[in-house]
């Protein structure tokens, strides 16, 4: 049976930060500060990955999105017409001067 290899992360924090984290760890019932820190980091990393993947699922999606931002297509006739309609709408329904 293979023995798992543990890796290490060194972090420098203030004494106040350590006391705060230690207190939270004790409130949650963790056996050690390390166990608590690993638990929190793992949860946050998973949350970030899930959040990121909800918007753009694949690397290809990200490439397409980025390309559209960097090289936007020229507006077609329908988009130009929609812009004109919007501007006319704003002009006719803009803020009215009312005395209340």
C-alpha cells in the first residue's frame, strides 16, 4: 500500500490573525489549527472553481468569450436599428420635469 506524501505550505500571519483563526477553529470543534485551515482553504478553493465553471464551462468557452471582448464584431443592421429605437425611446420617455 502506498504511503501518501504530505506537502507543506508556509504562511506568515500576525499574532492577532492567528488568535482569531485559532478561536474560530475551537468554536467549530476542530482538533488542530492545521485541520481547520486546510478545511477552510479546501472549501474556498472548491467554491471558487464551481463559481468560475458556472459562467464559462470549458477552456474553449473562455477563449471564445475573451476573443469576443478583444475583437468584437461590427454591428449589423439589426443592432444599429435596435440602437436607434432605443435612443428614440429614451428621448420620448426621458425624465420629465415635474413639480411635486
